[in-house]
């Protein structure tokens, strides 16, 4: 017995309805995204009170720039190298090596995300950042926010595990750095919030999958540098 084929008109009608539903869904998602971007831009513009010297709180701009430099990648890399060379205990050597690894991992993650999304910085941003690479012309995510979050978690867990006051100060610094990115007009609010969350996720990924154990770390150092620390 021959199977009945679906009428051509009925099939075309179903395809048209499916296409219309897809278009409606796409349009709704696009409208939602546009609304969120608009809200983000408006909130960013209101909070950029230190964007220029003439801004409402422009007198705080030097302090905000100090926070910016305190979380820049170059000082952190140089400081970690100094910590490595002046470390003599195996656990200190391991910590300094992994701190450097975490910083480099953070830089790679941020660079890749900036190249993927290529979101422009806020229009009121003044590009006077210290040692800014070309990829820093993009805004998402905030590299300072990712680094501040990752370093705060790293320092509190591996360097100040029993010093509660130090941990509180480190987390206050971390939040201050993230907030300064919006106040200075460097980033949109969404870039900073997502950047902070990405930094926490990056720390977890590094510790879970990349962390160099003490035995492996000392074996590598012994192979390439000899007993320079111990």
C-alpha cells in the first residue's frame, strides 16, 4: 500500500510558521540584548565620576590611577620574579612559581576574550594607561578585574591562610581595583562584573588543572638551574 504524502501546501505552511517563530525569538533576544547594552552604557556613564580631571570627582583620579597601577600585569610579574629569587624554602618556591603561572594564565585568558568580543571602551575613557598593549583598546572583560579577583583568592589561600586581617585588606583592595575601572571610565559595568567572575573561575581552573606540585616544581628547577634555592 502506498503511503500518503503530506500535501505540499500544508508542508509549506508549517515551514512558514517555524520560520516566523524563529524570527520572533531572534528579534526578542536581540531587543533584550540591546536593552541590556543600553542600560549598561547609561549606568557606566553615570558612574564614571573620575573619568577626567573635570569630572564631578576628578580630584580622586590620581588615587584611582594608583589602584590601577597596583594591579597592572608588569609590576605583578616583576614582583613575583623577585619573590622567586629570594625564596629558599620549597613551599615558598612552589608558591612563587605558581603565582607567576597564574598571572600568565590570566593574561592569556583576558587577551583571548578581548580578541573574541572586541567590545569598544566607553567613549569617555581617556587612554592614558600605564604600559597598555594594543589588545587593551578593547573593553571586555576588564583585565584588572580578573587579575584582582584571581590574585586576591590566590594570596588569601596560599600566602595569608591564617591572617584574617591581611585577607580582608586584600579583598578590599581587589574590590577597590574593580570599582576604579568604572569610576575612571576605563570599562563598562558589565565588563568589570564579568571580569571579576572570570578571575575567580580562572583561579579555580588553574588550581584544579595547571597547578605545579612542589615535587615537580623542584625537579624542574633542579634540571634547568641546579640547586639555586635550596
